[in-house]
C-alpha cells in the first residue's frame, strides 16, 4: 500500500494528498484491512475534494494492484 501513497502524492500534489491520507487515518481501527484502508482513503478524497481526486486515488491503488481498487 505504501507505494500507492507516493503515487497519490505525485497525482494530486503533496499538500492535497497529505491531507487526504492523514484525514483517512482517522477512520482506521487497529483491525482495519488494507482493502478497507484503501476504500476509506478513496472515500475521504471524494468527501474532501470530489470525484476527480477520488478517481486519482482509486487509480493509484489499482495501478499497484492494492486491495480496494474497486
């Protein structure tokens, strides 16, 4: 999952990506799976910045074949 986070930063810029990634973590529990973490991150991007940014986050996960790319 970690390489996908760098891809998100490259796609959206450091400030936007960092805000999405940090805010998404507030939705994680200790037992959160990679798939659920990815889905939460995608939804956080959608909630904060809209569909275009959420699609970029989804694409970053999909490119790395991470769970949650659905």
